[in-house]
C-alpha cells in the first residue's frame, strides 16, 4: 500500500480530532488570538527560517559547472554571476548581522558586499551561505521590542544617520528575497525549473517517507519553540484562570519528548522505560540545555523508528492494548500529540 502526503494529512487530522487535549496552533495562527504576542525577535526568526531553505534549494539546483553563468542577452553587462549572487547574499547577512550584534563583520565579506574571495566552489559557496544564515539568525535573537535607534555602522552602505536593529534585519530579508528572484531567473535561463515552481509529485510516496516528512515538519516547529524560551522561564506555569496543577514549560517539553520516545519504542517492538511510559521524562534532565537535548533526541528516535516501517506492516496490529495498536497510529499519535503541546508552549511563551 502507498500513501500520499494528502492522504496522510487527512488521517492525521481525523486522528488528532479524537485526542483529548488542547488544540495546537502555529505561531501565526496563535497570533490571531488576543492573548498571544510575539516579540520582534520571534517574528524575524520566523521569516529567516523560511527564507534560508528557499535560497539553499536554488543554490543546490544549479549545476556546479553553471555557477559562473552570467546572462548575456539584453542589458546584462557587468552583472553578477550565479555564484556572485549567492556570495553577495551571504556577505549581506554577515554585515547586517554584525551591525545588529554590535560586532565587526566576521571573516572576509569582500569589497561592495562581494563575499569572501577564498570561497570558490559550489560546495564552499553553499556552506558559506548556510553559515551566514546561522549568523544572521543569531543576530535576530538580539532584537528587542524597544526599537531604539543607533548610528548606522560605517561598514553598512546606508551612509550616516540613525537606524534600528529591526530596520536592518527587515531590509536584509527584503534584500535576500530580491536576489532570490534573480537567482530563479538564472535557473530558468539555463533550462532549470526553480524548485518552488515544480509541480508536486503525483506518484504516491512510501509510507515511511510520508511519516518522516511530518515528523520533520513537527520537529522544525517544536525545537525552536523550546529553544526560544529563556532558561529562567522554564519553571513558568500559568497562574491566572483555571490553571491549577498544570505543567510548567519544562514539564510540557519533557512530556512531549517522553511521548515521542514512548511511541518510538512501541513502533520498534521495544518496551518504553518507566519515565517514558509515564510521559514525564527522566528526573535528572532538568536544565534548559538538558531538556532541549532530550527533546532533540526524542525526534531522532522517532525518525529511526519510522525508518523501519514499510507499506506492508504499517497497519499490522501489535497487540499493545492501547488506543494506538498499529505503527501508523503510533506515529500519528506522536505527531498530533507534539503539535498539541506545541500550541501550549506557544501560549506559555506569549
């Protein structure tokens, strides 16, 4: 049996409706509620974390022997090559990130934001771009909500005057999107359909791939949310209204992770440990760093477990005496449960 993304999503939604928990919400869905407020830092990271894979997808799509490509038809004299476009994006990430952090730009960003002269091959350029996004995302974490002005650093091309950290990074995001549009055209000029413009595959996917897709999607939301909460707030629990006895933020994250481990164990035919079965997580995992690593490990365990599922055994009863008695049900439970508590984590972070 094969299962498509759309079929799996329908199964996930049907199954999630049966769970007795609070509904989950993405950051921007939750933002529609009056009780939720996101920081400037969170909003910037939301944009950057979705922009980076678009740039990297285009960079990967262009063959290495086409990285020197420059358009020649029309008025294109003196424009950047495909490689130079990517290096320019990276250099701008480093310059703008340094301005926000109050640092000198790291490494060689080159004259006129041309990027490091030492970075030449396709692999080196992609690594350079990835590192620059990591740097500018770190800078985004230092943007507060006061929006105070400060003098433009002399290494930025804006000239004298005042600016704000929010302004710098919004300009950075717009700049990167601008060059993304140019990179897309460079691909088309070489007979390559840009990744985001390609039609979705019509063929059904093996169940293992569909399940792993949703685990990855969930992980990409939950882990950053756990990482964004300051360590001193991990003991926070809501106190107003009917919140007596609810979990702290730390306990929410450990509970989510413990259930991931629990479901991964059942999928692979193992017995979960006592702390996994009770969905509390190990008592010795206490600090933010320890809890985040425990969370990451739980998603890794799910990935490994799902890799063992095939289209023949996903609906085979396991005799677990649980509501979830097949590998498909166990995986859906883990994903739906994670999104459920992700919604609560968002509320705690507001």
